[in-house]
């Protein structure tokens, strides 16, 4: 019996065992919300009736408190269920892909690493990252994590100050060893109205480039239609973004729902993938045995793992100095 087959059997066994725990969590969650809802309705009904206002208030508060206690118990049960799903099931999935893959769902890309990657102009005011998966394939070490980075704006209205939160990135950041200590910083961003204007300013009036990065004119029209490239080292940027690499990045981008961003800095390549859903989270009100969420988790892991091959990162054209 092969390792993949054995791991597949282990996954099915783990899912069957977890399904009972999921049902318990689901039932508790529904019961807690029903209690809270019933308590609120009792309070409102007592107030409306006026005759039973005090009794309705007291009974309603007791029911609401009962619901909140149940909800606290539910959250503790869910935390245990979530831990087992990530630690047992997802880890087994990783081993079916590559024995070197490991996951620590309590860790992620640090905020400092996110800022240092220079993938985005904005620095986050609120940041969360988790579900770090790491490994090594061939000569290349890599890691990827889910994250949500946001910045805040404040507007003054007649009712006072209002805070507004805007997403910088909700998705996954992948980074891998490029086996070269870059002298400069090269950043590739989606081409939208803002970046197109920035590129025009950088090209026409490079003195206004506060970051020291200038526009890189590349020879791939398809790549230029999708991305704008800046670098502090024009020669190095062209060594990195070879015609073959640009073609590979074009193909990678086509497989994504949203345009990716990339940076080459230090000795790593960083790639940001905007995503519309959270991965590696167990379902609560859908069966683990019939839900498609684990298949989606497996697909995204295989996709990220495949980037090493897609971008040919194991072919070493440089050596570190």
C-alpha cells in the first residue's frame, strides 16, 4: 500500500471521527442563538404588553444569559474542533503532497515581513496572518500564509469622526528562496489607473520617485498590459524578469481570479494572491463528509506548491555571494 493511499485512508478516518464533533458544535451553536433570540423576544414582548414588563424583562434576561453561556461553551468546543481539523486533517493532506510540508496555523507572515516585502504602497493599520505552510522542494525553501491587511481613513461628518477600513490584501502571500542576494528591489504590481499614472510620472519625471525605484521598460507586451514594474536596479530587474520568467508569471496570473503582485527583495520572491474566501477552516453547518471545502483546501495547497515548478525556481542561474 502506497503512502498516498495510506494517508487517504487516515484522512477519511479523521474526517469521520471529526464529523461527530462538528454535529455537536453545530447543535450547540444553533441552541445558543435560539436562546438569545428567544430572550430578546421575551424582553420586547414584556415591554410591549406593559402588564408583564418586569416579568418579561427578568425572564428574558435569564434566557439571554443562558444563551450567552451556551455560546461561550460553543466557542470553546469550536476551538477544539478547529484545532483537530487543522492539526490532524490538513497535516495529513500536506503529507499526501510532499512529506516535507508542515503547517502551524497559529503563525503567519509577520507584519514586519509583509511591510518589508514592499508588495503594496500602504502600510497596514490592522493586520492578521495565520495558517503558515512551509516546506522545501528540490533546492528551494518556501512558505505561504493567509493574511488580511487593512488601512484606516477617518472622515469628519456632522455626527463626528467616522472610521473607514479598507483592504490592502485579503488572501495569501507566498515567498520562496531565489538563491540570490539581490542588490536592488524590484516590484511588479497590477496595472490599474493609479499604477498607470504612477508609471507615467516615474517615466516622465523620475525625480519624483521618492522610493528610488524607477519604471522598468520590458519587452513582453502581455506582461506590460497586466503589470507595472519598478526597480532600484534596472539591469538586475532584467536579469530577474527574463522573457521565460515573464511568460511563466503571465501563465500563473491567468490561473488566478485576481491579478497578483510580486516583489524580488533580499534573496526572496514574494507573490501576493488576493482571494475571496478563507481556506483551511472547517465547516460547522455542513457535513465534513460531503462538503467541498477540503477539496478546495487541497487544490490551493497544490497550487502554491506547484509555483516552484511553474516558475522554475529550482533552476539556479545565480549563486549567493
